[in-house]
C-alpha cells in the first residue's frame, strides 16, 4: 500500500515537472503530501490557578519540536464549566503561552488560525484571494476541551462547534479498556467524522456520533476528531474543523 501511494505521488510529480519545468521534484512532492504528515496539536497545561495553552508534539509520536510558538490572536474564546455544571465564558491572555485564569471542571478553548493557501512552493496563512497560484485553500477551525472533574455539565457538549465528549467519566477508565466518546457539532451528534488516538485514526463516529477508543497507557490522553467540508465564501475551497479531548488516566 505504501509503495502504491508513493508510486502515485511520483507520477504526479513527473507530470507536474513535465508541464512546469521550473519546479523541482522536491517542491512538487512536498506539495502533494497530505497536510496531516506535518500535524501538531494543542494541549492545556495547568499551573498556579491558571491553564496554559500549548502547541507542539509533546504527546505525539511524530517527529517535531516539543513546543511551538503560535499567534495568540488565534485563540478566540474560552468556556469554563464549574463544579455545578454551569458553563461561562472566561477571559484569555494575549501573551505566549496563552493563560486562562480559572478553576474549571472542564475548559473548552476555541481557536482559529484563519485562512491557509498552498502553492507548489509554499503554504501561506492567507486566503486564496491573496495568494497567486494557489492550488488549495482552507479555513482552519479548532477546539480543545480539557476535563478535570466529572459533573453533569462535563457530560454534555459545552460549545456550539465541533466537540468531543465522553459518555462516562474518563477518569475511571484504565489502560486496556475502552472509553466511548461522542462527536457533536452545534451540540448534535455528528456522524462520519474521523477520530484519532495515539497518532493514528481509530475509525469514524457512528450515526449517534459515538465511537469506542481503547486507552493504551496511563497519563495525559488526547483524542482528536476532524473533517473537511466545502466552503463557498470566495476565500477558501474548504473548511477544516477539528477538536481535541484531553483528560488524564491515573497510574
């Protein structure tokens, strides 16, 4: 299968090289590779009564820097679920790393790095209307939810975007056992969304939005979901929505 994929990519590169002789094989090949090959993810740390939003590969098996800088203006909002299960907006910091001073049973952070456009030479953080020669463009929308305590509020979706919610207390699951989670959008079950854990796709959400994930080891857990849909705003071809669920499994 891997050989077949590389054979197809080589064919694409060869044809592109034939019609665009000024391009190198390397630049064409990298442009043809899936964006997921360079994926990184957000996570929420906690320190001295505040959460800190990070980006990088600390909990990933992919190669790359443990932590990366990011545009703090991409953090759009944060919702804190208190011990009573009530969700309320909380302010977010403007310096790096982004601090959110709150004490929450669950915290949901919404992020958007805006429009992205890819050319045969580079990928730029701009809509296709500002990138001559763009061959692909998308709008990125993300969220990350950290659950620290199980309450009636954390058992339900917190926001209106793409979101992952456990159907039972994730703090009670142990390595080797499965945790069922539900993928929602606008608080309604979302079917057919790819769900990944431990750097590999485990399947897609069912008609009721659920999927069972077998937990491999103790410690910080990150379960992610994502999908791509057409976008007709004139600035990008598609919107890529993704969500991360973060929780901790005891030793």
